[in-house]
C-alpha cells in the first residue's frame, strides 16, 4: 500500500524518491536522445553520405512520431494505467534504439528513428502524469521542478555524452546505450512505481483521432522539411501539405463528435491551460533552434571536436540541476506569471549573445557568457510552464494534459528544425561551410530570440498567479491506485511496520 493514499505520496519519502528516479530516468532517456543525436549529425552525414535534408529527417522522424502519438499515449495511460503504458514505452524505445545502432543506410536510420519516436511517445507523458497523479498536491511543484531539472540535465548533457561516444567509439554508440538504460528504467518502474488511472476513463479508444492526428503532423512536417529542398511547388510537397491540412481538420471534427475523444476539446475551455500551452509552444520553438544548431556551429565554424562541442553546454547542465527544482517551488509559492515573464526574456538575451559566436571566438569571453545566460533563463522557465499547464487541467485528465503539453513542446521543436534552416539560409551543403553556418546561425538566433521574448510577453499578459495555488494536503484526490502493484521500497515498509 502507498503511504497517504487519500492525498498522495510525499516528495521527501523513500517512495517518492523511487518514483521520481524511475520517471526522471525514463523521460530523461527520451530527452537525451533528442539532443544527443544533434552532436552526431556531422558524423552521421559523413558516414552515411547524407546532406542537410537527410540529417533534418534523422532529427524530424523521431519528433514526428513522438509528437503525433503523444496525445494517444496520454489517453491510453489514463484508461489502461499510466505505469503500464510507461513501461511498454521504455521497452519499445530500447528495441528501436538497437535498430538505429545497426542501421546500414540513412533511410534505415530515419525509419528506425520514427520507431524510436513511438516509444518516446508512450513513455514521455506517462512519466509526468505519474508525478501529477501520485504526489501530494502541496509537493507537486517540487516534484515537477525536480523532474524538469533532472530531465533538463539529461537534455543538456546529451551533447557532451554524444560527443564523447562519437569521438571515442562511433555515432552508433549513442543509440546502443539506451538498451541497458531501458532495462534499468523498466525494472525500477515495475518494482517501485504505483499504478494509477482515471476511474472515469472508459469506452472505445479513439483510433480515428489518433490516425488523423498522426497523418496531419506527418504531412505538415514532410512539407516543411522537403519544401526548401524540392521546391514549394513540388508534387510531393504539395501533396504532403494538403494531406496534413485535411487530416488536421478531420481530427478536430472527429474529436468534437466522438463519444470518447483522444483529446477532449473541453480541456481547452480553461483559458489558463490554453495560455500555458501557447507560452510552451512559442518558447520551445525558440529553444529548438539552439539545441539543433549550437553544437553544429561549434564544430563547423570554430573547429571544436564533438566532445568539446558537447562540453561547451555543460554550464546549462549545472544551472538546470541547481536551480530548476527551486524555480518550480518558487512558482508555486509566488505564482507562475513572474518566472514565466522573466525566464523567456533571459533566454532571449542568451540567444542574442550567441550571435557573437563565430570563427576565432573565445570560449571564455563569447561562448560561455551566452550559454550561462541561456541556462539561467531555461532554469527559470521549464518547471513553471510545465506545472502551470498541468495545474490548469482537471486531474482526471492528467495523462491527456501531459500529452498535450509534451506534444506542444515537441511540435515546436520539430517546427524549429524544419523551418529555421531554410529561413536562415542553411540549405544544401551550408552545414559544411564555416562562413555559411556562422551567418545562418546568427540569423537563426535572432529569430529564436524574438520568439522567446514573445513568450515572456504572452505569459505576462495571460498567465494567472493563482494557477499554482496549493491545495489542502488532506483533500481527497481522484487517484485510482492498485495497491498490489504499488509496493514501496523495503526500507520504507520497514519504517512503517
């Protein structure tokens, strides 16, 4: 049985630490792979003889399936059990990672990355929904802050780890590490994470909604990625764009009419939920530009090795680890409006500083200040915006709300990867030219800075400070735990007797 099942698990308990460890490692595995691949792109392109369009697909194939299926995953977790779907996603992700590592061609790697995205879609919203549904209301700010901090560390450490593996072994090693890591996460979840689901979730799954959402996002992505390469009047691009638009319209119609929608449209009746996700979309589009392009420009324009390019972002790791949990707790105490106004503005300042990066630039006087300012803004933003989005939705929709917020963030990153290169002039073999990559990077950072600043303004205008008001700890919640599966660590059981 869980301690305090009427109101949830305490953040400071042994049970809480085990739950946090499993969910952070699981979501961190998916986040790590989203960034670790970026530093390997030059090596992948050289080894598999792939230019910018193919490299974009290596990144985008993962993001497409992840973003397209993440809503369905959240709904499945609410209905079938959040822990169950989480564990299935971890296993799927590990197997797909092994296929990526063995891919002999760029086409095979792109297909395997799409499969990997399916696993990421299954495990990512489940990790956050577990936290939202299992922890006590008063402790959720800290728990989400810790989840954001440690997950952000995984994303930030990706370039360093990827650089080391690419340089010491091969780009294929960045995928192979997910196999043992996945086994560890699955064991932790099966042993220590309680099962939870929404008692009101029932009825037939929304397969039509899942299909149209997937087709819509996939069609739009193919059009965005291939448009600059094939031409916007290409039959392939036009067909993909039309398919995407029609499918998304069909998705909206289906969700409005079906009895058991994958995405209950009523969830958007909360102005705060819509606002928090709008801020997420704008800010994460900006972030996608940095995570995609920074490690590339450091290698191509400044001559950094893969390891050095990855190590350049280590200050972000340290800042996220030190400040994100406190940022989540602060947002719960004073309200999220101020952190979500200042944080994106600081991110924008860091991006502006990145426009000084170019051939011959010193790390200590040019790269480091930009990275530090960017990291401070990131730490101030990630936990509050995630907590705000989840708090604005009914708890019985924890999985769906997490899926929506994750889908918004992933879609934003996908659009950044698809649109920023052509908007910045980074097409063809520009990634191999120091002058071209530098000029394009500067343009991309200015565009991203404008988006980040817009996110801060949007938060100030729309986010309420009452959104994260603490609920009484003793108030019963809509948890549905299965005590036979909710065993806590032995040490905790011993204390309670």
